[in-house]
C-alpha cells in the first residue's frame, strides 16, 4: 500500500513523523501542507483530516490523524521498524504511552504557548500575547525540570532509562527544537538549568543522524529570516 504523509516541516509532530519514516526505511510520499498559507483549512485537506491539523496520513485506503497515533500505527504496521521504537513488551510499551500522554498536556502545552505567543504568532496571522507567553514559559520550564529529574534516568541515555530511543524520545526532542525560533538568549536561559535534558537532546540527534538535521533544515532557514527581519513573520 502507498503511504502519503501530509505534513508541514515547521510543525514539531510533522518533523518527528518524517524522521521516523526515514530512519526505518519506510517509503512514503510527502504532501506539504503549509500552515502559514492556511492550506490546512482547505476543503481538500479537511477530507483527509476533519480536525484540519498536521500531520495526517493516508495508507492505502486507511486515513489517520493525531501524531502519536500515527507513530504507533506505523511502528506496528511495518515489520522493519526496530522494536525499541515501540516495544512489543506490553509493560515497556505502557511506559512509553505514559510519556506520550504526559507530553501533550505538559511539554507540548508549554512549548506551543511560549513559542507561538512570543515569536511565531504573526506568521499565522495572529497577534503576540505576552501574558500567554509567560504562562507557557512557566509550564515549559516545569516540564523540562520533570524530564530532567524523572523521565531521564541514570541507567540509560534515553527516556525511561532506555539504551535506545523510542517514539517518545523523538516526539519530545522535536518539540523542544521549537525553541530555536525564539531569541537565543531566551532559549539558553530556559534550557541551561537542565543539563540532563541538554545531553539527551544531543544523544537523540546522534541516534537519528543524518535525518534529524536534514528534516530540521527548514526550521533553521525560517529562523534565519526571523533573525534578519523580526517583522518578517507575517510574510514568511
């Protein structure tokens, strides 16, 4: 069956999905959906995902949206995917599920709230909201502290003390990469207290090379635009 990925490379879950497929040799067609141009609101895309969000996939006649669900599905549907990404052991799998459930209501909530309202909102035709950005920063910092002191454990380089990355590692590190959009001083101020997190980010980058840097190249190109012309967000 052919696999189509409907993605925007500026979207954290889209990048995680693309990296996962490339790492595991899953053949796919990338269908760009540019959020900044409102393509996710088109009637054509609504037929793929009525929620009008990226990513979404079409695998043969099967359609699926929500990033965590997509990664679970692909890890199970393609036998070539290594077991460490989404283990067959039910207890190990349940632990990864706990991280993924925590992600959406904590790290993702803080990251989106902070980055969107401090920097990216004009690119989507929205006003900046300093109060919402401050609230997002508090949630983000608390989430990073929880990763640093709880989800990362001394007996392994990756989440839950694992020796190899899972879909949870990939999702969460791609989320943190959104901080590349904000001012470098602010990014360093947020991340620098969390030494275990910084090492873990580097470990995930190394474990997913060269695809991690390849997929994030678009993010860094847009970052350059913001640095050269901060008001360019609305036209990016």
